[in-house]
């Protein structure tokens, strides 16, 4: 669990990291450098769920040996599926990372939504739904490893 206060923003008691994979943690389906080590450290205090359409079909292989749950979604209404996933965990306990249109609803629903730009870009809908955005997944995960950075960004 990650438990801390952000002045003016409120108290956060986070238990889950829910992240997209394609374009968020990966580029062209391949896990970005140093993501695995960061996720391994975060798994010591948050339960990790990767919820993805897995466009390139590499998520299972790329995320092997990590303590996480992988949920590959197919079909229409992926944005709704991701939002409902966050709601089922309990929105007040979730930090979400994403970059695509199908991530916008989960970013909005989560207690803390982080939009990731990376080299594949970030949809304007995801950006508008998030509490903050970062230039890389590494930066987003580092916020969880160094919560004072969140305080500096989100305080009023």
C-alpha cells in the first residue's frame, strides 16, 4: 500500500496499479527499458494489473517473471471494460497509467490517473482525463517510487 497526503489534493491510500501495456509500458509491443525493474519494486507495495488490448501480442512474454496480473481485452467498448475494472477494484485505491483513447475512462475513474506520452503519443482524451501527465512510463512509475514528486506536482 502507498499511503500519503497531498496538501489541497487529499489523502491517497493506493493498493493497486492498473496500467495499459501498448504505448504505455511498451513501444511497438516491446517493454521499455528499466520498466521491469521498476514494476518489480512497485509490486512490493502495490498489486499490479496490466489491462491491455495487447495490439502486438507480446505482453505475456515481455512481462514474464513479474508479480502482476495480465488481463487481455478484446472487442468493442475497451474503454468501458477498463473503467469497470478500476471500479471493481475500488476507485479510491487505484492509480492508473495509460495513453490511449481506450484508457481515458480508467484514468478518469482512478483516484490518481497518470497519462503517459512516450514515443507512441497520448490521445487528447486520455490527457484530459488524467490528473497529470508524464513524458515516459519510467517517469510515471518513478512518481510511485518517490511520492514526494507527486506532492510537488499536485499540491494546491
